[in-house]
C-alpha cells in the first residue's frame, strides 16, 4: 500500500522548479488572505460586536506567519510582488521569475477572497441589505480590497504606501542577511508577522495599509466579478492604482536604503579554516571530475 502511494506521489510530483515555486506562492498568499479577509469580514458584518480594528490586523499578521511556515521551504514565501521585486533588485531572485511569482500571488489572493465571500455570504447580504456597494454606510467592498478614508488625496495615499512598503523591506531584509545579524530561520515567520502588525497598527488609517499589490488587486478583481461592479476601480478618483504601484516604488526605495545605509558598510564574512578546507576540497574534486570526463570523451573519439 505504501509503495503504491509512493508511486502515485512520484507521478504527481512536479519536476519544474518554477512551477513548484508558483504553487507555493498561490497557496501561501491564499492562506494569508483567507485569514486577513475573514477577520475583516467578521469585524465589518459583526458591526464591531465580533472584533475591532486590532482583530482584523491580528488576522493578517497570523495569516502572514502561517503562510510563511507553509510555503517558505518551497518558494521562500514572498507572498507579495513588492517583496519579489525587492529580491530581484538585490539579485536574490532571477528577474524572469518576477512575473510568474506576482501572478501566482494575485491568483492566490483572488481565490481566498472567493472563499471568504461564500463563507460570509449571508452575513454580507444581511449587513448590506442585499446591495453590494463600495461607498456608503453599508459598504462591504472594504472587507476585501483597501480604500482610502474620506478627505485623503491621492498624493497622500501614494506617499503612505511608499513609506509603509519601504519600512516593511527595511525591517525584513536584515533578517536573512548573513553579513548582518540574521534571525534563526524558524523564527522568521513570527518576526515578519510582528513587523506587518506594527505597520498595520501605525500606518493603515489613511488608505488601509495594503503594502502588497497582490493583497489588494486579487480581492479587487474578485469584487469586480462578484457583483460590486466597476466602482471598485473608479471610486475615490480611481484610487485602485495606488496600492498597485506605490508598494513597488516603496520596495525599490526600501531596498536601496538598506544597501546604502546598512549592507555596504557591514564587515565581510569571515570563513574559518575548516570551511576554507571544505571549499578547496570541493573545488579539487570538481576539477578532477571534469578532467576524467574530458579523458573519457577523448577516448570515445
């Protein structure tokens, strides 16, 4: 029985690395938004009787932590096109993977929004009176995507998202930098979750604190197809492009700031004698293997 199950598993196992990584980003972002949007739905439809501002933000933070533990070993758990862009800028991710990663993240967010919608369908309809709107006292679109507070200009919202995302990258880039003081790998998810929670609690009142294009675009596309209509794009002076573009700008700036203010000034890594010996031995072995391979090819001729 075990042998048969193993054979089935081996047949289903995806050989392509990029495809596996994209699956990891899909399911990781799905879990992130499942927690986050569910928390927002509970707070909104419960009319602040079943949670408040902190509840929704904690839901997103727990979602980040859970999603990272889930997909970190497969794709690195970027969960955010802005993070993927930052890693491309820093040379930690090939540029050819940026678009597949980003599309996977948007898809995961879209699917999670669909699940939350059907899970809270009755509550949403009761709260909204059966009318799905983006603005007004009974709006429900903000359960899924982010929208600005009244009186906020596009310039303010754009700056808000640039600063929030730059802060995110400044805080998470040192965690995996061996020249800095990297955190233990097993502790990365709760640390990143704490950073996200801090940003959400201090920088989200202006326009929802998306700091993640996929987190906003995926749910926004879902609400567009689920009955909220084109207003999800046209409302608040076409605000929709702000959480799509500003986090990417913030990610690049955050990466540059980390390089200029921190990484370029860190001491070089010291390789101990044992490590140097291991590297030299490995180099010698590879060199001998190449020579043997060359001799075999010559002999074959």
